[in-house]
C-alpha cells in the first residue's frame, strides 16, 4: 500500500547553512484594513496587540533578538482586501502590491480580509473562476488554495490567514451568514487539518487564525456585544479585548512550533537538469508563459521530489510538490529529521520522465547532496547527454511514464490551435507550443524513452 506524507515543505533555494537569526520566526507584519486596525487596538479597550506582545515576551522570557515583535500596516493600498484581490496579489497581478517585497522584509506575514468577505452568494460552481469577484464558496476555496500553494513554496516565511470577518444580522442575511460560517469552518476544520483533497497535508509554515468563529453566534452572525453598533460590523473595544490576546498567543505559538520544526530538519542539496529547459554549460532557461518568465528571476521551473522505501519502491515515504528548481539546476529541501535511513530519490517534472537515483541514498547526515549528473547516478542510466552534461529526458506530457504517440498528439493538437502559456505541452517551456516541442517529444518517442524504476 502506497503511503504518502505529502507535506508542503517546499524546496527553495536557501543558503546552505542558516545562522540562528535566519531560523527565527519571531517578527513580522500584520496586513489589514479597518477591521484589523480595530483589533490592533487599543480601540477604547484596556489592551492592544502591542501590549499583548509585551506580555507574551515577559511570560516566555524572550528578550533581545529572541523577543517576538509585529508591525501593522494598511495594506494593500485602497479599500480592497477581498479574497479575490489577495488571490491576484499572490499571483503577481497587482503591480502596486508586491507581496514578495513584504515577505523579504518580514519572517511572519499575516493577511486578512474585512467584513465584506462575508457577503457570500452561494455554493457556486467551477465556472465562477472565470470571474474572480464572485463571492461563492467555490471561488473562495479556489482563492485560498491558490494562496496556500504559493505560501507553501516559501518556507522561509511563516504565514497567517484570518478567516472571514463576520457581519451583524442587520448588515447581511441568513443565507450569506450561513455560507460564510460554512466556508470558515472548512478553512479551519478541513483545510488546516490536512483533510482537503486538493491540498492534502497542510503546509507547516501556514496558520489559520479563525477570527470568524470567535465573534459569531450559531447562525454565523456577528454577536452584537462585539460590534460597534447594530448596523456597523466593525469590532468594538470588547472584541479587541477578546481577540488581541488570542491573536498574539495563537500566532506566535504556531510560529515558534514551525521554527522548531525547521531547526530540527535535514537539508538535501539536489542537482538536476531538464532537457526541455537546458540552455548550455549547465544552465537552464526560465519557464515562460504567454507574457514572459513564469517565475521570479533565477527560477527555472517546479519539480516534485519523492522519497521511496529502499526495500519496497512502491512505498512512497515522503513527497514534496511545487519545488523551485533554479536555473543552475540546484534545489535545496528541508527533510523532516525522522527520515534517517536510506531511500530512493525520485524527481518528477511536469512534462519530463520521472527519474530515480541508481541506489538508495543515506539520509543519516543533517546535510547531504545528490546530483543526477552521470548515468551511474540514475536508475537504469536513464539520463540524456547534451554536450558535457546529463539531463532528464523531456516529452512525457501526460505523465504516464513513457514518451509516445499520446504525448505527441497532445502537443500537436495544441500547436494546431496556436496554444500558448505555461502548459505541459510546451516541452521546451518557452511559452508557445510549436515544432520545437514536437521535435523533443518525437525524438524521445522514437527511442522508446520511459521511466525506469526499481
């Protein structure tokens, strides 16, 4: 029986050795609008998030660089911080809202949406994704899954997402309140518990702060004792006094737990080159979509790494998806310390042949390397030589383990329709499907290239 531990400790290029300060997740920023500003406080209450941080540091004996800290800012600019807008921010569609700049300056990033997010319209359907602004349950889950996948690719940061800010009864209706309650329950009790079928195991560098359930009644309405008025859903001083301590304790407790998890992990330095992306001299091109590079500078594409049992290859002990592979072929992954035996390493790419290490690799060291740089390093010698370098075969468009006419047909159909973008049929990853892609598939197909595994 295949056992997968699909944990999203995504492989990113980090410094080979972290200093202690880089491994600390003790400071960050709270990105909010009006609702968040009220919770930050004091908002007429006897406390604030700032005061609660001071209490937290005192209670835990944290001083100096070990002390926790957080700033706050009205971000993004303007009045829109709905989930659809956050989706577009994390997808780099909003030029004036550079989330990666925020991440570079803050180890902890807290994001939230204000109470208009609770104006939900219904269960929704797949076609809702054609219009980001539709406030259906389907769209909200789509927005959140996108953000979760992005965040999972950045284990150098710890992220916190608030659930919806609720509305008082006079500002909403029973249906919207019920849908909002249901969505927030999914976020905390299904998604964050690793039970969502599309996300799987919840990334350890993300925490869901369930703001909604803290202020609502059984019907999903904001309780009036926490609202500015019967018609104004902004949190009042009572809400600030309730939420500020929970905000500080829950977020920094979760960040500390992640900090400990990162500190106890192992580091795998992986080196692999991909045929379709290969340029020359051991360097790969960046994958393109229809507008240009699909990833930030220095990132070629994403890969998946699997760790297989040495005695039973069908047993996948651990799997990491969405790994950022740099143009120099290097990727560095944090592996949980529990994996200390020897395992086969398998690398997968969206339109290439999965390739496995020639022998089981020892995971005993706290830092170790593996390079698919010679046929002797790949099971069955399953690598292609280009000049003085060895690369993984490309062309397995449908990811069935073989390059054949089925892959050729998919690529040919897309070429005939002038398709472009970040597509699996774009085998050389230049953003367009053309004869160059067909040639790669045809060449591999003609020599019957397929996956070779234990």
